[in-house]
């Protein structure tokens, strides 16, 4: 119930109440240049529970080719300015995790997951052809303060291993990173320093039967099962992925849910209401992004998710809410766009690339479809009434996110209310 690119990109600017009919200057890299950048929403704090910060698009790459300068710091700043309070980078492999930690280490608003995406499950049992050098990684600087490089010694060997030996060392290395993160937080607390856990969930993990060309079902299941050991040991929630695998996914979750003391979220949920009900019965949260708002059936499912189990995300750079999507007409915030091949502009987004600021369109569509009288009645409200409805939903989702990923902070918020 997770999603990646969801359809062909459109070169046409979206229709919306802020859209100007003036044609953009074709010689300019800035598309929709007459569009003002939407201001930050007052009184709203959001947490993007899933964005792929390791993706090459944020480094200016496209299909292995440098297309423009990387713009990750600028992209993040746009998000912070737009009301995003924190963001969780999704790490779907050990290499992703190392990259993600380097991105997140000096920014307290960034955290990461730690796990193996089902599409990357094969990496846990067989090295890729370009990864057989056996050269160890350099691990200094992954965490603030002292860090024991020897904890990751197993990773220096697994490039030359395969099968169960490789999988064992692969997960030992993940375990070492989780242990180091926990030790760093304990060290900070003991010395009266701000303690920021960098790894906030185990995952992205699960099953994806639409991608069996990458990894077989049996390998996916074996790798998925290993994550429950980490969740149980470190008492962390699970960041889950399920696509076209509902029966097997539910079976594994039911057998192992007692080992997940921190709970979990099925991110990028695009399944049916029947699937949603079974996940809800297990007490799992459901993450909603642009791909969750594609069809009328999707909208009806999102409308029925219990508010206390609803989380929001972008899954950037993927999962744009496109003009063909059923929820598109409910978007209020439209952003100036820069051509993908051009240098980025601080007050424009890269065309066809989702980033942190797109938490706002997701919030807007979800607020509209969950209005008690339906989205049609919601559209008749004043801007002030819509703003108030968005603030109310954003506040509850923010608390939901704290409850799952930051229970100590949630307890503080709950006691203050």
C-alpha cells in the first residue's frame, strides 16, 4: 500500500484559484512565474513521516545524469518556512541509512528510519555487481560526538558475502547503527545536552508483490521477519510497506504484532477500505500522501480512516497530486515551478518533483474530503473557515505522529492539555 511514480508527468500548469492565465516566459527557467509563493499557514505544524531524502533528484540527478545543481538545503528550508516542523527520511537499505544519517546528523528537525525496503531485499542476501570491491565505508561523523567505528565492522565484510551469512551481517550492521544511536542519545542525556534520536523507526520494511522482478516473495518474507527483532529490541515503531500483498502482510503482522511495542504505520496507503479495516483492527496507523488521493475510492477510504490513526506524508520526490487525480481540485496551495533542467529558485519548486512544501496540498485535500458534510460543502466555506479546519486536522495529526514516534513528547503535550 505504498507508492512510487504514479503516472506520466504533465507539462501543463495546474488549474487553481491562484493560477494566472498569463503564459510563462518560455525563455525563462521559471514556470508559472506570475504565481506568488503561497505564504506559510498560520498556526499549523506538520511532520512529514516519509520523504526519500536519499533520492538522487534532491542531488540534481535524473537517471544517473547530473541535470542541475543539488538543492537539498534550499528544498528543506522551503518546507520549514511552509510549516513543516520535522521530517523523517526513509531508508530502504543499509547504504541508504548511512547516507540518510549523514544528511540528518546536524539538523535536529530531520530523523530517519532504518531498514530494508522489500524491493531492496535482495541486497541483504547478494551484493550488487558494482558493490564487490570489499572496501570498507568511512563512518566518522555519522553521529554528533564520539562514535565507535568498530561497531560497524561487519559491514566491511558483507560486500564479499552472500546468502544467510550476508543477511546475518547485514542486520548486525543495522543493529550496530541502532545501538550507536541509542548510546549517543543516552550520552547526551547524561551530560545535560539536547538529546535527539536520529533513528525513529524500523523500516521501511514489508512486502511488495508488484516488484517481484527485484526480489522473490520468499526473500522478501525472510527479510521482513528480521525487522521484528530490531523493533522488539529497541522498542521502536515500524515503518511499513505493503503493496499487492495484503494476505501475506496481514498474516505476518498478526503473528508478530506482540513483538512491536512501539506500534507501526503502513505508509503511502493506497489500498481498499476492506484492507484498511483489517490494518485498523491491528491498531496500525495509515500514512496518506498524494498517491492515496488518486481515485474516488481512495478519497472515500481516506475519509473513513479513524482520525486518531491518520498520519500525513509526502513520499517525495514521488506521489505528486496530479491533475488527473480525484482530489486535485481541492488543492488550495499551488507553487511556482522551475524547469527540471534549470538551477533551482528559492521561491519555486522543481516541476514534477514532490518536496516538503507539498505537505500543504496533502493537508488541504484530506481536510476537504473529511469535512462532515463532504468536500462539496467544504468548498462553499470561506477561506477563514477552511484555514480553521486545516489547523484542527493538522493539530490532531501532529499529536498522532508524536504518539507513534515520540511518545515521551506526546505525554508532555497530553498532560499540558
